[in-house]
C-alpha cells in the first residue's frame, strides 16, 4: 500500500498520545488515512518509542499480528479513529516518518519482512493436524496447547522472510490452553483465532 510496502495485512481525530489521559507517556502515532487499497483508505500506525509498545497497542485494537510490516501496521479509517480514541497521536505523514527515523525504528525497503506465503492448510481434520512437514518444531509444540473443535477448525502455516506463522481459526471457539514454548509469540482474537509466530533463525 502506497510507498510503505506490501499493503495492509489484516485490516475522533486530534487526540494526543502524550497527555491524552489514556496512557501516559505513550508514543504511538498515526498519520492521515489517504492510501487507497481494496476500496478503503489506509493510514500507518507506528511507535517512536519501541516495537513492543506498537505491538501492545495493536493488541488493544484487535489487529492481526501478521499485519505487522516491520515498523508499522496499516490501518483503515475506522481503525484509525479507534486508535485516536485510545490515545494515539495524529500526525502528518512526513512527521510520522521523521519521528520514526529519529527513533532509529524506520526500516529501509530491503529490510522489510515481505509478503506472507501460505505453505500448508488443514481444514476440519477431525483431529489436531500434524503440521510438522510445514512448520518449525516450536510451532508444532505450540499447536499442542491449542484447544479447538478439530471437526471444524482450520490451521494454516505461513512463512515470510523473517518469520513463520501458524493460524488456527474456529468460529465455535479456539483458545490457547497453556503457555507456548519460549520464543513463540501469541496473539488471540475474540476466542476465534489464535496466531502463533516464531522468527526464522539468523534473520535480523
């Protein structure tokens, strides 16, 4: 989408992150929703403090972790409005880029994670799927902690330059029943989707 790269992965103005009354000291920024894509206008959501802060804020917005583009999330107009309500600071695009660069968090195009590629899909297997032929061991171990109705649940493995992802989706409910292995990142959505992610070894 626009000059920021791969396009969106997922999915009241004027509130300042600093002094908004929502999260003191938060440094999450969002620019104007001006980039057209798939019938909507999109903005960039970033943090000029840390990637961890950005991920934490994205969780509050309900954004898919797979939508992360290395230094930002793409968000449509309605999500931008919610971000402002939660305390993100509205800035112009040029100011967002300037502050991201000043914080050392702006990635060059060559360093971006790139697009996701689906490498395995298992639908309504009746049993927990064996994803070992497509997913690294840490994701296989993490899947063992996912509770879902395997008669209806779907599991999909993706990869991109920097990481793998395993997504389990089941409209009847899916949860992570226990802590995943060390190094596995988890994001859950409405008791319906669980995302499990691990970095690719040796990729910065």
